[in-house]
């Protein structure tokens, strides 16, 4: 006799049907009522949250790499030459990256 493994087992089907009936009995809010409640309790109008983006122009001073600095080829940060730990074909690796990947 062939068995259909895709067929839902009777105990699972009954449990699913019972759960569906239970959910239908619950007085769940409708999308319109939830939207209305959210509109009524919206207090964020006119308030500025900390860290919010402001419509102001930002200015950043860019400082060029110094002669005693290098860019680590692992973490791509500018380090002082005293932090140079290992020289490879691709460039210099800083002390932190050598310790991290060792």
C-alpha cells in the first residue's frame, strides 16, 4: 500500500482546526481600530529625539596622513609607526591586528 507522506496527520489536522476556531473566537482588533489608536496616542509630533538627523550642514576637518603614520592593511585604520608590527607584501599590519588574528 502506498503512503502519502505529504498528507496531514489526523491529530495535527484536528489541533490546527481547534486552534483556528479559538483564534476566530478572540475579539481581535481590526486594522482601522489599531490605526486610530496609534493616531490618538502619537505624541512625537514636534519633539526632537536625541541623535535625530538635523537639516544642518555638517563640516568635517580632514587631516592628511602624517609622515610617521601608516594605514593597517587588516583594519584600515591610520596608526602611528610605533604600532607597526608586521610587514607583508600587501603592506603593514598593526599590533592590534597581529594579536587578534594570532
